[in-house]
């Protein structure tokens, strides 16, 4: 089937998935772009439908990806360029747009190692930040991202895009603060809260033990509940006039400090290479 009309019901349905209410009602979401769809397939997420527009392809690997989707049972629908651009979320579409079922993980299903490194995020508002937090957590070797009381949904197209599809690879759990804090206590995982008002520098905090690094909403940071429940509060040293960092930047620095400490502790004499 080839879609040529902007008024086609399938086209209108895809456009509606930009809206959170319709995503929640339908249980579906959008995956746009070669890299994101490829990572979905690699991690067992099989799209229901794949819309393609060959004139917009950026390389030569798209046919192989399309065949992988077809083998997985995905319906393939080719579109004219005007139709695809109408459905696409990106300013510069790549000619691949998939619709998939949402998936949800629970805390009790997390496969934790003996010494977990977790990223906890409270009240995040911006989809781009949430996607970047997930991407950074994966890059630093975190075992999961725990999202408490978010003000955006995990399946916002900008979350998928900013995570570059890592959303499909790294366990992400969305829950409420009370449930998450209780679970961390039961698992005996220390809670380290990031705050510009803390007196302990991140370099002096012990990040080698089981720990969840917590960051808060973009404007206000962590709530009083999280600050009260934290085992320690820690700050990122600020040497210039800036008194704060973007939440994703801050989390990335903290995660990589944890990675550095853990690598150093595993080396002979506690020295990193």
C-alpha cells in the first residue's frame, strides 16, 4: 500500500500520536529515524507499522532495516514525500517513522547487580532533558533510570529522539516518589541528592557503593521530601560565575564521577589508568 493523501485516516492517526492524551488512550507511540528504530528492534521492540519514504533516506542501509521490520511482522507502508513530511515530527525527516506499543517496567522487575549505580530523576518537565538523562545514564554505565512524578511522559517523541533510542536499551521505571524512596530503602541503596547548597563536593562523596544519584526538576531541583530522605547531599564544584547547570549536564557529571571512582577502586592500589 502507498499513501498519497494527506486526508488518509492512517496519516491522521499518526499525527494524533504527537498528543500525550492520545498516546495514553491508545497505548501507542512514535519512533522516528533510522538509529532509533534500529535500537528498538535490537532490544525486542517490534513496531506495528513502519511508514517509509525512500526519497528522504540518508544512506543505503534503510532497505535492510525495512526487511528486519517486515520479518518481525511489521506492516510496511510507503508514503509520498508530502504525506511523510506531514506525519514526521522532525524538521529534517529521514524517511522512516514507526508506530509501536508502549511498554512499562516495574521496580520489582529490575535486574540489579550486586553494586548498582542508579539515576533517580524527580519531577522532570522537559522531554529533551529526560531523553538526554537516559542517554547519559547508559553512557556512564548506570543500571537503570528511575523517574518519579514526571511532568512529561516517557513516550513523548522528543524523549525518544533525545535518548537516541537508548530508551529501548536501558531499564527505565516511572513511578511516584513515595514508592521509589521506599523501594530504595528496602534494597539498601544509598540516596545521594544533588544540590547546589550542599557542602560536600562530588569528588569527596563515596560513589563506589550501591547508590542512586538523584536530580530534581529543572527550575526548582529536588523537593523537600527527597532532600529529607537523602543519605547525603552533594554539590558539583562551580568555579565561575554560573551557579547552576542544566539537569542533564549535572547528572552526567555525577554519573561519570561515579564511574571514575568505581574504576579506580577496581584497579591495583586504587589507581585508575
